[in-house]
C-alpha cells in the first residue's frame, strides 16, 4: 500500500511539475515575505512581541496545557485553509486565490521561524529545530499538495467548461477531488497532534531561552 501511494505521488509530481513549481514559488514568496517583514519591524515592535512570547511560554510552563483545546484550535485553523483552497479549486477564477492562500500560510511559517531565531539566537534556533521544524516539514508539503490539486482541478474545469457531463461523471470527478483533499487534511491533523501533545512536553527544555 505504501509503495502504491509513493508511486502515485511520484507520478502526480511528474505529470504536474509546472504546477508544483508555481506552488513552490508561492511558498518561497510567502516565507521570504515573512523574513523581510521581521527585518522591517521596529525594535520596539520586536521587544513587545518578544515580551508576549516570553509571557506565553512562561504561562505554559507554570500551568498545564489543555492539549485537546490546542488540538481543536490547530485543526480548526487547518480546516479553514483546507476549505478555502478546496473551494478555490472548484471555481474557474480560483487559481489566483490558491496562490495567495498558500503564500499566506507560508508567510506565517517564515515569520515565526525568522523572528524566534533572530530574537533568541542559538536558543531560538534550537527551539525551532526541535519544536517548530518537525510539523513545518509536514505542513509545507501538505499545503503544496493541496495547492497543486486545486490548480489542477481549476484548470481541468476551465478546459472542459464547454463539455457536458452526466450527473454520475460530475459526482465521480467531485468525489475523486475531495477524497484527495481529505487524505492530505488527515496528514495535516498528524501535525496538529504533534503540535498539541508533543510540543508542550518539549517546551520545558527551552525555559532558559524565553525566561
């Protein structure tokens, strides 16, 4: 089963290389914008944000974290992006929307990593490596996959806009598109599990960074 899934992913990548490059450019643009945004912030803004982060992590260490609540919040955030990207792939003019949504999600990742590393130096880099990078390495490919699927479906709809399909054919295409999206969403949920139940256990190792 794993080999079949791997084969399907590789084949899909080869067939949609240009779309992957487009979405990859959206990811790079979003991450780079996040980096530049941190660099453009005033020192007072950085200090205020650093104080908030320190307060947040201090509170997390002093109080037990409600993993279920964190998980539901993380899953809800992913679901919102999932739904918007899914809808953009269902509409003919949705391609620019897909690009923008992937860019926005990538911006958050770039901004977070850049700020923590820049503000907390080596300690921040270690924190990012242990607590942020693992789920980010899952999130980025998943969102790239969602973006490519949305672009692929929107282009397909545009090319076949004058063709008439039966109700069964429309449902089959809709189901295939949705099932692929849901599969990737389930992978995103795995990242939410790490973020909600594993990351809080690791944060205590970095008390010295945010104190």
